C-alpha cells in the first residue's frame, strides 16, 4: 500500500514538473542574425513607440527578435523581427490585442496584403514583410471543400504528414513586422521600401 502511494506521488510530481518545465522552456522558432549593412547606421530607441517587452509574452508559435525604430522628416517606422514555425501561424490578432490596435481593415495589393488600424489614437499601416514586394497581414484560408473530394483530402493528409517531419525547423517563416503612420508605405512596393527598410539590413 505504501509503495503504491509512493508511485502515485512520483507520477503526479513528474506530471506537474514536466508541465512547468514545458511552459518555462518551451521551444520557439529560431531567428536569423540581423544587423545593419553600414556601420554608420543607427536606430532610435525602439521602445519609444512600441516596447519589445509587450510582445515578448506571446506564445511559442512566434519568436520576437530585435526591434528598430527609424524616423525621417515625416514619419516613423517601427521594425520588429519575427519568426514563426510556419507561415500559417502568421496571425495578428494576438499582436493587435497586445498593442491595442483597433479599427483594423485589411487591404489587398496584388499577391500581398496589409492592414490599416488605429494605434495610440493615430492611423497606422502594418504587415509582416519578407522583402520589399512580398508582405502579408494574413494568408487567406482555403475554401471549404466537399467531403467526397478525395484528391483534396489526400493532398491535405500528405501536407500534414510533411508538417510532422518538417514544420518544427528553424526559420520556417521569418519576416519583419513594419508598422508606420505612413499610410502610403505599402501601396508602392519596391525600391522605395528597400530604401526605407531593407537596404539598411543584412541577414545571416
């Protein structure tokens, strides 16, 4: 009887301990090293607009990296490095809740999309950018398929099987969250965005 109680105690202790260890040390997707492309570049105090501490409490589907703040003659641009296990985890609802962004409207531009919202009583635009022409607020959900569309469900099965083996690898989907009151920023993708954001950085 005493032995049985000891086993139960050890089992409960191991269960509680493993749960605490999981939540404290749960893995997050890796981040690439990012640094300025020129030694004379510098950013303003990034906490001036958005404190990185606000986003550090996000769950393990996203890893928050370095944060930068650039200011030109008219606008500020907050750049925050993000990494997700896979692109399907790119969802801004939790980030918007943390930053208290309201009145969100999603705009489509070619194969990309971005959002407009209200942040600290100012209109802003934002998206997660892979490069100057590829940025997303979200990835549209697939249309609902018929139950007897076997080709589709076979593809879903194979895709999910692939996720089991490959989804938890570093840098599966990494991007730069850019938020700015320049509401025209995403409407002219290309050289201007490179000049403002991407020409300033190197990745490793």
